[in-house]
């Protein structure tokens, strides 16, 4: 069985072509992620926690993957 984190990271890596993704738990969107490749700062992921109505910025794919994992599981 493939790790949940590996699946999350694979989806995040594919965001270069598709700059927005939703992550769902039991059919309900729990997180919305947008991606921007800023020339000065490099890749930036913005995570919107739907339930908490908060947004967070990440420059590390590993850190955002762990945050999404926490929201999903």
C-alpha cells in the first residue's frame, strides 16, 4: 500500500501545470491549495483550511504535505 504522504506529495508536484487543487475527506473539501512559482522566492504553496477559514503559506512541499495529511486524517 502506498503511503498517504506519497500520494499527497505526488498531487502537489503535479500542480506546476494546474495551479489549484482541492483535498477532500469523505466528499467534503477540507483544504484548497494554490501554487505559484515566484521568480524571487521560488515555489510557494498557499493552503486554505476551509473549516478554520485560515490561509497558510509554505515554501516546502514536505511541510504542506504534512499539514494536508493532518487535515485529511
